C-alpha cells in the first residue's frame, strides 16, 4: 500500500499497522508476562512517536524499537518492501550481486561468493573487506540502489589495497544450497534455510551421496537462521535409522509432544559433522543440538544465536510482515536453547586472512574429523 511520505494518510496507515502489531502480540506472544514488562503500557507510551514517522522505513524502525522491549529475536516486523523482496527471493530470480558478508573483528568481510554470479565474474575475492556501496559506508542493512544497473562497491584486500569494483545487478535464481565435494573426498553441504525447496534440494544431494558415497559429510549451517520445524526433522532424518526425537514444543509449562524424525529409505550411516556460527538460529540450532545430544557427530564453529522459539508470520495492513514468538521449544533431550544456544564441541573462529588464502578453518577442522572417524 503506497502513501505519500509525511502525509496524513501516512500517519493513518502507521496507526493501523502499529495497533494491529500491538494487538497481535498481546494475543499471541508466548511469554504471558511479556518478559516482565507492561506491554500495553509501554506500547501506548511509544505510539504517538511511532505514528508521526514520515516514511515507511522510519515507522518500522520505531515499531521494531517497541517490539525489541520483549527481548525476543523472533518477534520483529518487516517493511512491506523488504517482505516483498524476501518473498520473491525464495520464489523467483531477483536482483543480486552474488556475494555475502559476515562481521569479523568488527569489519564486514566477504565470506561467500556465488560461483558464476556477478561478483565472481567481477573479480571479488573471499576475505576482502567491504567498505562502501555507491559512495556510502557499507553496513549490515545496506541495500542496492534500484535506479542503477551497476553498483559500485569499494573493497580493501589483505594488503590494504582498495579495489573499486563495478558489479552489474543481475537476477539470480533462488539460492537453495551449495554441494562441494572436496579433493579429500568429503562432501560439504551448505544451505541457509529450512523450507520445502531447500529440503528437496538436500534430499537430492543425499540420494547422490548414496549412489556415489563420499568419505564423509559436513553440514554447514553458519548462515542458516532456521525455518520450518518439519523440514528440520526431514533433513535430520537422513542421519538417523530410527525415529529420533529432535524437539519438544511447550504448551504452558509442560512439553506436550516431541517432534520425531521419519527415516527415509537410504539413511547415511557414515561419518558426519555439523558447522555452526553466531548466525545459526532456531531450526539450525535444533539440528546441531540433535547431533550433540545423540553423539551422531561433532559440532564445530561458534556458539549459535540462542533464538529457539516457534514463531508465526502475520500480514500487517500495509503489506508488511509481523513475526511473533508463539511457543517455546526444547531440544530432543529436553534442553532449553532459547537464550543459551548450542556451544560447539570444537570452537573455531572465522579469520579473514585464512579466507583470503582460500582456507576455511571451520570446514577444514570438520572435514578432518569425519575423515578420522571409521
């Protein structure tokens, strides 16, 4: 829904969206004490300041400041623009530069590049620091200038040499995952969401592994924020010959029932390891915890986010999206992961200099571990 910035119509729409979000949280948020705050009172006190925000972006920043009072990372709001972009990115080709970044030592470092994508073809290298996008400092919230067919990105390499790279905006198909069979025979499977499409991709990779077995498998979940809990279970099922409890959903104070895997026809019984990072959340944490608790395989990397709550996405009156934490989860063994996360068996840091040398210490350590297992 489009309205003019700073207009009375903008303020009226802000009011509808704000009141809708506050009402849904009041009805559905899983902590009935709202984390110890007076939700209705706090939301009312911030309402007027939110309503007078002149733009969509300004208003949603104010709305999220109110939602942040709940202390729940699953409870947040997406602007209509960002909601449309995210939805389309999972369904059809969308404009993309073909690289992603991670904050390492308080710098934004290129940690992955889509093979054959525009950044790859333009010569962007792993480990480079991203400094400016179209003349503006790069941040985790930076977005492309949609009026430009070519984006100008300034990077700095390991020798402090700047590289001004012109990267064309190219529609790239939805990212499902990467399957890389290393020279040592280890298969590395990386994906960033648990959903039907990525799960079908994962099923295909596991069928291929059954036909031509690798020496071991590494599951890379460092950029995976979770997704659908049923797809978490169907992905886990490839590694457990019996029905394995992997999560409990809480109703009130007592867990009501466990989620269990359903083994497929071909179960991988060979060595496997999981890699997580501080961006791994929700379903990715449940996945890693299941491996730890059952002893199925070691976990490498960094402690995960600790954001494990069943959430629901609701459409707001302007086309934005409200996500609400609605049920707390426990691991298959009953451990609370919310606010705690999964601590890896072997903690390993990201290092930009190693990335520039083409070495990923987390994946290397996980691969060595699976090769050492019978």
